[in-house]
């Protein structure tokens, strides 16, 4: 079965995959430039999309072993491989995987939750592979859609406790300590040092102030 582009035409996923199909191999830097040039997207946002498209693998091992990669990817149809020179290529799966098929099978819903969570942010739905990924993609949505620029004075830094912040304009808490796990999005920093439950709860509180829906998708 020939390799075809599984992503919606006009999306950055489609642009990345098309470039991979048409070239004999591309580096991550070349792929990021493809997205930035063709869709006029910021490089850090292009990097987010690139990580999704390149996430499906032919074989993975251990607790994170899901050959389909990120749930936003179409990894049941293809997989990506990087050679020793750092060039990425994509290959059609023969045959296609079922959407539930994994190697190894994992331990059901509990194992899936450890690997990430599906969330809805405004009109966007995505699978976050980690808490930093969740924070970055959520705040990127706010930045891209102008919500952060409309915040009234005093909202930032956004506190979580007496002297701790969730999001601020510099990676430092109110008590002077640096963020433990800072995620930079534009000129903003998010403290990602928390578990999924607390991250989702605190992001939901912040997005409510921004007037944007945030919920974990079942």
C-alpha cells in the first residue's frame, strides 16, 4: 500500500509529512523551517507539531512503548525513523495497525493515563504526552489566539499558593526560588513541576480567568 499523507491539507502536520514524503530525508531543523516558511508559524510552535508527526515508531520498549506515538498522530498508518546522520523518513505500516494496537499492550487505562491525557482547550483538542507538553500547548493556544495580551493588570504572575506561581513573565516564584520545571512560551513561563491532576486543575483555573474552556476529555 503506497504512503499517503494522512493529515488535513493546510495544517502544519500535513506540511511536515508532505516534506518528509517528497525528500530523501530531512533533519528536524529543516522540517521546522518548512513549517515556519510555509505557514508563518513561530519556531517553538512548529517544534510542537514536529514532535507529534515524528512520534510514531516501528518498535518501542518500556513503559512509554506505544508505537503509534502521540494520539494526535496517525501512527496506526505510518511510522518515522531517524538514521545515524540525523535524517528523518516516514514509512507506511504494512499492514496498518488497529487504533488500539500497541507493542507491548500495556496495562489498560491506568497505563494510558501515565503516558498523558487528552484535553480540550477552547476549540482545540489534543493529547498531551507529558505535563510540560500539556502546559506548553495550552499556553501556546492562549498566546496564538491573543488571550494573554488581553489579560488585565494584576493577573500575572498567576499564583498557586502564597508564594508560588503557575505562570509568570519570568521563571521565578514569589519567594525568590527559580521555577523547578520552567516551560517557556513566547515571553511567558509556566511552572510544570506538578502531576497531571494538579496541572489540569490549575490550568483550568487560569483559563477560566482568560475566558477559555479547559477540560480533560474522556
